[in-house]
């Protein structure tokens, strides 16, 4: 295992719980069109969370899998949105 694999695996592991931090943070701090743009990941997050909860109720051992695959995409989108907002208006929103 080389350094790239370690960094990639660490980033992937951090983005799953990081999504639960970034989504409310961006919705709370952003205004107007930026807030609407921050809501875009919810289009995918809400169905995957609902499916995960349904799978949990059915006692599936793979219940969080759909959200685990979605969360890094949502996190990357929100990080990109925060970076774009910073470059555009100079406010990080934290």
C-alpha cells in the first residue's frame, strides 16, 4: 500500500461523517442562491438515508452502504461550493 492509497482511504473515511457537518453548516451560513446551491446534495441524501433506515429496519447488515457511497460525493460538492464562494465573494462561511 503506497502513500496515495493511504491518503485516498483516509479522505474517503473522513468524508462520510464530514457530510453530516458540512450540510447543516452550509445551509446555516449561506444565504440566497448559495443556500439553494447547498441544498442540491439533499436530492440524493434524503433518499439514501431513507433507504438506509428501511434496510436497518429489515435488519440488513449492509444498511449504511448506500449512504457510505453517496456521502463522499456530497462532501466533495459542498467543499467545492465553499471554495467557489470563497473565490467569488471572499467569505468562507464558517
